[in-house]
C-alpha cells in the first residue's frame, strides 16, 4: 500500500512542479531560475511542516512527503541550472541562486518544522 500512496503523491507532485515552475518562469523573468527556486523553497517549507507534525512513516507522510514533495522538488534540475549559469559566465546570478536556494531553503525547512510541531501540540 505504501507504494500506491507514494505513486499517487509523486504523480501529483510532478505535475504541480511543472505547472508552477513554468508559471513562475514566465510570470517573473529573471537572471536566476525562479521557477525551480520557487518549487524547491516551498517544498522545503512543506516538508518541514510534515516532519514537524511527526507524519514521517505514516500514509500521509508517504503520500505528501515522499511522494508529492519528492517529485515536486528537484535537486537534479537545480544542479543542471547551476551548471548552465557557470557555462554562461553568470557568476553573480549563480551566487544569488545558490545563496537563496541553500540559505532560504534551510530557513524555510526549519520554520516549517517549528510550525508543524506547534500544530500538533
């Protein structure tokens, strides 16, 4: 049954990533890949909430955490976009992208974790 929850969540997460990333990229043209940044930051926050609520290992954790957010966020695309920025000689954009991705991602995951823990207490 766990595989089914993960598959359902993964399908929905992948479609959501495509839609939101495409929308953000078209709506907010930028020197950094804002679509990927948006999905990865929002995914960091949401996974923090799920983990903070203690849902890891439950059907909800499998559906939303492993499935949805596993497919919604994208480490591989993030890395390829970093390489593209390097090859294009856009060092300033690369540093901004890396700083926001890692710094804000960690901060949002932490905030989500605290919020999730507060929601169950």
